[in-house]
């Protein structure tokens, strides 16, 4: 299992070499990996369908509680089969769609990493490992969305997707940490098996909010839905994979995975139902009002993601059954439709469905496959989408939460989706033949095999739904519901309310499709007005605000003036230190100078006098001399308090410093008054404040000792363990040898840098 999860990363390393050998056949060669993974995961179906689950344990960072443990149950296996199975066809498709692209090998490197990241996410049992893979999907999807990096629009959309999902990732990290605090476990399997009353914990609400923000941003729930359609700037293979089996399904997976533990709480269920229903309606409306075929499909994905979230929130056995069926049906038809949309764009040169028409004559194979996939999107028999839609209606009729309101929303979205399916199929292929930028013809076999197989699977699952149910779907439903479930899926249940609602949605959707052309101007005006105040406009205002704040603080704090940097550093450091000192320790000024000697006072006054003189003198020679007096005074203190090594070091440093300053003294520019009187008073105040805080801090350190002094340990063991009588040398060479080695390394680097600067001549820079 470890090799299966990480194999995508391993193969990605070899892609450039393979591409040089295989050339245009690289897609077929690389597709062997996900095909083998699909077969391997399928071999686990008998075990999982029998009610068992597997936990494969691998050590990674046990000291931190981080492992590479993988949990295989019905839920993770369904996702893995979708990821690897659809991924097989995506890799084949991409080789033909991007044939001849100069960055094709880079594309495959990122795509394989994306696939491996998603597999690691769905199989991870450890919460920290799960989060690592979660962020890897964000990073790899960012690279894929911005694949055409020379296009400014692609870069902007990639950054938008990254900012939204990475911001949600930070919230998710906080939520997972809170969940660890609540349960005391890093493991999904232990959390799900625990009987702890999570809902009663004080951190529960905060954990729910953080986890939902992470999941909602990833899975494009309202109000974060705007980034997903903009991700269509990616090449079509990326869009097909991202919408059908990866990335956006990650948030849905997390919600389903945690539902048995978190779903009993009212905030969790209500939030999923409300945001899911709102996303479902929003996505359906925006899909109907769009004209670009990829935009239409993207917004229909938003609708499906909202439906999935709503069904998890409803949480009944029937709703979870509908959830799994909608998940599988959507993955099959959406992967097929996106690849078909890419085929239309590839062969006609346009994405706008209003500029297509009559293509069934020149693209008959594409038309036939699109018909099957669109029927599943519309929820018509005998496709699996029909089975899923019937289950959704039935589960909402029996929903314990707002049954009729949710049912009305579901029917409304179904009406719009019927119209959308008609747009996807009828507008490009029927009606008067339109002239397109390219002479249309059927796409190559590599671009049609994936949609054909996925559509055929949807047809088989629709005609015999018991096949997926008994193999793996029942196990997945049981994983989400929290107890064993046996379903009885069928294509025909007789004439009942769900069937009547399906018929009504089909009729109303057909009427909407008929009126679509006349409605477009009104829909365009509504969308244009809404875009000025919608979530995406809020995102751009937020980003503009961040830029303005960054510009303001750069002008104020990072303006290139060293004195300002030092001032802020000193104020913040000593301000926080002084606050902590006063609140945690308090002021206990009990000075006792009875044991002080006159020569100690003399050295102290000498240091103070030298400091003051160096600050106020206008003589450069006088300032150098006073700095030397200051350094030698510190050396005297070291020697007086039995630290001759430090004293000698201080004397050497000060002597060299004074000599160097004297040597360059006459090369330095004269003193210039660069500050006003107010600025000098400000600097003096800050300096006095820092000195006072440091003095109080040292007095507090001398006054309180939390631990026994380590000096006794060094005294007792320096000779016995290190055979050295000079304790300072023993500490540096034996007890803290790594610190010393690091210091030597730094000094060696500095010496090499200085040597390079000395040897570098100005004329060398002008040599070719």
C-alpha cells in the first residue's frame, strides 16, 4: 500500500527520461501505473465488501505522533478506485490533447504528483499525514491550473485557487489540532471507533467551524464557489480530473469521513444542509446562465458538490446511500463530459456553445458518447445518474431537517440541470450547422476512449445497480453512516413520488431549454450586476486591502532606514519582555550593595562614562577611544569575576577593533547631523527604556532560580568524562561540540566570502 500511494511521486521523477524515449506515446505508457493501481485496489473489494477494514501501519516520525498509516475501508476504496480509474483515461487523453506541447513532460510530472497526493489523502489514517497530502493537492493543482504560465489570466486564476484553498487549509490545520485535543488521538480510525462525547467538549464548536471552512474552500461551497469555475483556465485534462475524482472531492471526502463522529452535533448537520443547499441552487443557476461549455460544466460541478454536502448533512441511511450514488454518478459523467468538451474545443477551435451547431454530422462518435453522458447528468434512465437522483429525492422526502424546503431546492436544481444537459448535448450537435474556427471532425481514439468507457460504465451501473452496490458501495455507505448498511438499489421502483418529481423536472427543464436563447440577455444582465457585489468581488477587494496594508506597513516599517529597523526591533523586543516581566514576575527592587568594592564601582562608572562620551562627542577619534575604553572595561569585569578566557577574548576583539577603526579613521566621511532634536530625544528614550528593562530582567534572573545550576555538573564531569581541567574548553569542545562546529562553519563561510571579495577585481566583472 505504501508503494501504491507513493508510486506516482516515484514515476514522476522518471517522466523526463521516459518522454525522451516514448515521445507521443508517453500518455499510454504512464497510464499503465494508474491502471495497475486500479487493479490492485479492485483486488481489495472482496475483503472490504465482507465488512472488514484494513489498517496498514508505517513508521515515519513516531516521536511527533506522525505516521504513514493507511486505512482501507469502503469510503477510501471508492475514492481510490475513482482516482486511479479515471486517472488512467486522463493520462491517455492528455497525451493526445497536448500532443506536441513543449511542456508536456512537466505536465505529466505534476499530474502524477497530483494523483499520488490525492491517493495519500483518502488513505491516510493519521491526521497530520492527511493534512500534508491535503496541502500537496493544493500546491499541485495550483501548478496545473497555471500550466499555461505565459497567460496572465491562467496565472491569476491559479493564484486565486491557491489563496482560497490554502487559506482554508490553515483553518483546517487549526480544526485538526483541536480535534486532536478533544479526542487525544492522531488517528481517524481511533476517533471513529471512540465513544467520546465529542459534541460536549468545549472546543467542539471551534473545531467544527475550522474544519468546515477547510472543507468548504476545497470543495467550492458558497461563498467560496467562485474559484472553481475560474480554474477552467487549466488545460482540459486538468479540469476533467479535478472536477471528477480529485481536489474538489477532497473536502467532500473529509466531511464524509468525519460524519460518524461529528455528525451527531446540531451545528455540523445544520451547517452542511444550509451551505450545501445554497451551493446546489447557486451552481445550478450559474450553469444554466453560462455560455462557455467548460463554464457550464464547472458550475454544474458546484451544484453536485452542494448536493453531496447537503446529503451528508441530512445524515439518514437513505441520504448517505444517495450521497455515494451521486458521488459515483457525478464522477463518471463529469469526467466524460469534460473530456468531450475538450474534444469539441480541440476539433472546432471554440468553447462557446452558441457558436456551435449541427456537429453530429461531422462528429458522430463524439455526439453519441456525449448523449450518454448528458443523459446521466440530466438524471434520465437507464443511466446511473437516474438511480442517484431518485435516491436523492426519496431521502429528502424523508429528511428529518426541513424536508419540503430541501426537496423544493433539489427539484429546482434538477430542472436547471436538465436544461444544462440539453445545452451540453443539443446546442453543439443539433440545429443549423455553424461555421467554426476549425474544420470539425471526430477526435482521435485516445481522446474518446476515456469518455466512452466512463459513459458505458454509467450505463451498466444504471441498468444493474446491484453490481456496484454489492461490491463496494454498501461498504462505503456503512463507513459514512457508522454502522452496517444493506441497500437494494434498482432502476425501477414503480410509479412513486420521486419518479413523478423526475418527470416534472424533465418537462420543466425542457421548457427552460427551449426558452434559453431568449433568457440569455436577462441572465447576462443579472450575472453582471451580481458580479459587482458577489463573493468574487469581495475576494478582489480583500486582496486589494491586503496589498494596501502591505504598502502602508512597508512605507512605515520597512523603508530602508537602518535606524528605524533598530528602533522597531528594540521597542517590540523589550516592550514584550517588559510586559511579561511585570505581569509574570513583578518588580521586587531590593538592592543590596553592601558587598560591592570601590574598584567595581569605578569600573562601572568608567563604562557608563565611556558610553555617554561616545554618544555625545563630535570627535571621531574621541568616539573610537571611548568605545575602546568601554570594551576594556567589560574585559576587566570578566577578569575580576574569574572568567579569564572571556577577558582575554574581549581584550583581543577590542584591540583589533580599535586598530581597524584608527586605520580607516581618516577615510570616513565627517559627522553629519541627519536627525532632528525630536528624533534624538526619541532614540534616547527608547535606549533608556531598553536598558532599564534589561537591567530589571537581569536582577530578576539573579533573584529567582527555577532550576539547579548546571555549573556543578560541568565541574564534576569535565575531567572525569572529557579528561580536561579547563572547564570552558571542555564545554566548547565536548559538551557543546555541535554548537562549536556550527560556529566554525559560519566563520569559515565568512572567511571564504571575504577572501572572494578581496580577490575580485572590478575589471573582472566586465569580462564576457
